[in-house]
């Protein structure tokens, strides 16, 4: 049997979970508090907050609004994990894992060995916390993702007791397996680091390597003592060091979570626009009255969203304040950079993650507006051609009706010129001929 319990790897803790949602907004400050909620068992409260029964995974939730522009607001939820929620993944990570049968999304049953069972169960335990947060947000703060029946972007803080990934040392295979079980697979070759969050790495879960974790999931992870050792001042953030570090992270990651969420939102809108285009193409000529009405409403909503988001993104990116957005750099790990230098290979040029995200988002917004403009032109042309075809059909029907009316008028006139006896004789002969 395999177990992720080792004297060098005693425990880890999940201390922070943030979720992104989106909705309509009027312009306002750079950010504001929407609500602060805590349970009676939390051990602390908020000055203007209130108490409520929360899922067992959480002891408090802070909701903050971040205006993107005049038409869009991001809602960021900071979930304080309860003791049970904080330790739930760690318990599964250290448990003994036996071979088991697993059912895939395609309803296919596959046999898994001890290692793969550990991967799936540990990742599923971490994803269960995200699912609880997403369900709560879907119920209380639904937005664009909930409307489209998609998962909201999520980020958690994973703190290890012993291992320090920021050391830059090349990890061995067993360590890689331990990290993969948690859904952390990117930082073996490349890593995203921030000078404002020393000792912590940022990475996204890849569904191909971490099938137990849903997409749009990010992790900020590292050694629980590394940030303090590298000069992070946690005075004023709380007496408990883990709680204080989580509060510090929340203060630095607020706008960056929004930045990541905007990229996911644009990707969602692009997928919906492609679906709308494919639906119009495949169902052309088969729409009923209700289908056309639904398509018209969907097209109008999409057009308004595309133009509004492009304007809001420009406004958001042109703001001078950056008090809540940590800046990250994507680079090779130190051991790989050293290896390239020894081999004489050209060094990898670091990428400014925030600038690259802005660039991609601006391009995506322009593409959506361009698609909307060309799509409307095509629909206008099709509607014009359709109207011409309908007019031609109506004209053709009118000609045949006129011809029929003229023939009927001539027959009526001819019958009126006959005597009553002759008219009766003609009508009788017509009836006999028709019956025959």
C-alpha cells in the first residue's frame, strides 16, 4: 500500500480560498466590502458583520466588490476555512490508499493502482472544498459563470510544513508524486513568483494531470515559514501566523484574482459566441417563432455584453492604482536555468504575467467586438436576402391568384350571358363530367 505519510512530510494546511464571480455594477471606488459573515464557532467576528450558519468547511466569508467599469463588477469571496476544512485534504493525503475501481466521466470503469488511487482521492478531497465554496457562491452571489452553468474561478493557499519549493532545488520523483496528489504539477520546470509574496508559487491545475480537480482552479503554495523568513511583515494581520499570512495574501491577491477571473470570463464569452454561431448555422431554416425570439434575445444580450466588456477592460487597465494586485513573473526554475547555463543554451526570457494577461484580455475583447460586428452584418444580409425571397414568393402567389380571379370572372360573365335554361344545362353537364 502507498501512503503519503513520511517523517519528512508531516502535514500541510489549506488556509485561504478565494472565488471570483461577475455581475452588473455602477461606477464606484476601487473596491468595497459587500458583507462579512462568520459562524458562532469561528472564534472571531467582524465589526459590521453578522453571523450565519455556513457549510462545515468554512468558519467565515468576506465578500468584496471590485468594479471593472461602468457595466461589470467582480465579486471576490475570501473563505476562511474551519479546522475541519483546513485539515480535510491533509488527512486524505496521509491516509493509506489501496487499489480501487474508479468511474470516469464517460461512465467507464477503470482499475487504479495504489498511486493513482492516492492521486484521485487526494485531488478529489481538495476539489470538494472548492465545490462547497462554489455552491455557496452560486446560491448567494450568482453571476456570469453560474448563468452559463460553468465553474467559477477559484484559488487556495496551500502551506507545507517541511518542503520549500521556493528553494529552487530539483525535486525527486517521490516528491513530484506527493505534489501531484495535491494537484501541484507545474512548478517542476517553470514557476510564477512575486516579489510581494516571497516563498510562494502560483500555479494552475491542469485537468489532464489533475483530473480530480475542476478547471479554473489556481493554487498559491509554499512553505508556511518561507514567507516570514524572507522578510514578509505580518504585524497587524493577526496573532496566529497562518491566519495572518492568509490575511496578508488576501490583501495582495485581491485584484490578481480578478485579473485571472477576467481571462476566464472572456474565454467563456468566446465559447458562447462560437456556440451561438454554430447553432445559427446548423438550425438555419428550422427555427420556429419561439426559437427566433430566443435567438434574438441571446444575440442582443451578447452584443451588449461584448461592447460593455471591451469598454470596461480599457477603463480597468488604465487605472493608476495597483494596491491589491500582486505582480508575477513566469520563469524557469533555478535548477533548470543553471542547467541551461552550463550547457550553453540561450536563457529563457522571463514573462511578466500581469502584462501578458492584460495584452491577451484586450485582444480577446477586441476579437469579441469584431466577431459581433461581422456577425451582425452577416445576419443583416441574410435577413435582407430572406426578405427579398419572401417578397418574391408573395409576388408570385399574387400573380397566380390574379390569374385565377380573372378566369373565374370570365366564366361568371359568360354564364351570366346565357339564358336560365342554357345556364342550368351547362352546369348540369359540368357536374356530370366532373363526377365521371
